[in-house]
């Protein structure tokens, strides 16, 4: 099976995280990750910074496809609209490089990486570090982007595992609780 290189994107109007991994069968390999710091300015200049920054990452790392987190509607509709525009600039950068773009919800990303869809950011950072064998924990935005790429690598078969509803089988509840406990132990540094 040929290797597949995936660019994960965590869009943001001030900081856009990126993470590139390579999938080789069941193995995941770290390629690159970081944050594009978007300077203050007009909305158009900020979108350009995201577009050009991701364009540079794509030209350097040569991914074959991209994965981006879907925007959720939060309390402030204005913030949601601005985040949507940053996300649009990120998608345009991928599409301009002829990459297919897959979208994943935050719940799906956390489920794929931590095993618990409501995991905290720190848990995601620690699990990304472990899954990719990194010496240091990546910054939050870079970790979120790497997590998105990992979710995409796992594919649709894992995407819906987090949708088990409360009150279903006791096996399902124990599984969620076990994953949550593992994530908490990892954050504390326990094995």
C-alpha cells in the first residue's frame, strides 16, 4: 500500500494550526506541524496571510489531501462567521493545490485521537504526542491540526464511534469511561 500524506488544518483568524502526517499502513509518521500567526489588519489581509501561509506549507510538505475541522455555531454569531471565513481561506489554499478536502467535527477528531469525544485540549495534545512518538507535546493549535489529520487517516470507520448515546449498553458506557480515565492519566504523566 502506498504512503499517504495528509495535511490537517485547525483554522483560526489569529492563529491557524497545521499538521502534516504520513500514513504507512497502520503506522502514522510525523512530517511537520506549526502555527501560522495571522497579523492584525483588515479581514482581507488576514485571509491572504492564511491562504499564503498554508500555500507555503503545502508547497514544502507536498500532502496528497487535506482535513479540516468543521465549524460549530457558538454563542457569538459574529465569531462564528469570522471563523468560517478563516476556514474558507484554508479550504481555498488546499483546493488551489488540487488537494481533496475532508471535513470532520470536533467530536469526531477527539473520538479518533483520545477515544472520547468530549476530551479536553490537553488530552488531545498528549495523545497526539504519544500517537506520533513526539519528544515534546505540540502547541495546542498544531496538536489540533495533527489530530484532524489523524482522524482523517483513521477514516470513516472510526468517525461515528463517539455517537453512542447515554443509556445504551453498559459496555458502551464503560468504554467511554475507560478512555476518559486513560486520557486523564496521560495528562498527569501516569502510564
